C-alpha cells in the first residue's frame, strides 16, 4: 500500500514514506497513541533509520526538535514502533495504536529537555489524532508504559502534565514525596497483591502474584516515569501508591474496550 500523497494530519508538513508497515490485524482501528523518543543524537539519522527497510522499525509520525512534523506511515497501517508490549490485556499494540517518534537524545544523551516549539507540535499532532480517532485519554501512553523495563521512553522529563493541560491524556499531579511504609523487590503479601491489582486495573502488564518480583519493580518504575518522575527507583513508596490511587479514582468513565 502506498503512502498518502498528502499528510492525514494538518499538523504534518509532508509525507516522508517508510516501507516498514503492514496490515493492522483483525481489522483493528487505532484506539491508542504511543509516544516515543528517538534516543539518537542526530535526528536526521533517526529519521533515516525509521525509513530503512533493514531496521524493521517505523512510526506513523516524526517530530523534529524545531517542531516540523512528517508522516512516515499511513494511519490505517500497522507501523512497527511498539515491539513486544501490552496494555489492558492487549499484546499487539502495533495493531491498535498510532506511534509518534519525537526527536530527542533521551537517556543515552543525558535526558535533554523537549524544546517548547517541539512540544507545541507534539500537542497539536496528538490532539488532532485523538480527536479524529476518538481515542480515550487513558490510552495516550509512553513506550515505557506498554513495555516496562524494556523501554524507558519518552523519559521522565517528558511533560505529561503539559499535555493534560491541553486536554490530552489522563494525568493527576503526583502526590508529595514523604516518609512512611514502602514496598520493594522481595516483599510479599496482601499489600503487594493490592498494588499489583491497582497497576493491572490501570492497564499495566503485571500479574497479581503477591510477590514484588522483577517485573513488578519494572512496572512500578514505568509508572513513576510517567506519573511520579521526581524519583524513578521501582520502589512503591507512599507517593507512588497515592498517585496511582488518585489516577484510578479520577479515571474517566468512558474507556476503550
């Protein structure tokens, strides 16, 4: 299938086609947006990599640091951006999502801030996509949310609160850091079951075992990276648990099935 001659989003300047895409499985339509950073120092090289058939990776859109936006893959197609991932029990995230790559050196480059002009484009693009596809706020996510431990982008400096202020995504202010009881790797019991149940209820791919294992630690870190970025350590402290409870309590009633 050929790329559209003109971008599907008015925020994108033009189409720069990537060959790396396929059919969405089972006729799925996009019901999720996944945000990524490129994690490479040169954004031109990052763009070329997403369009290189050897790489077998792609995304639907690419946002340069200066705010320019290109469409790489038609929205109707399954771009190869999420990899092994899951959310709310769905394990083929590529078939149900639209992926946006944001040019940023990320953790390898010392977590540089996202420029204001770039964020303006990210906000405009994401808002256009979620409006056209009627994507629920709770399904605007980071790569780290759907692939905890394996991926850490778009990183703890990504301004999720700014997106929320613009009407995009589900978010609450993080609960203040405080002393008190906390849970970490190796802990067991009912409190761990409750923590895992809350994380799974929100959408994270974690089994309810009552054991704070490596997977649980990775999921807690992913949650912190998105919702409590002040300290990302995989330890379920009072601030982390309270923030999670507040998110669940304020979760919109209308979510994707």
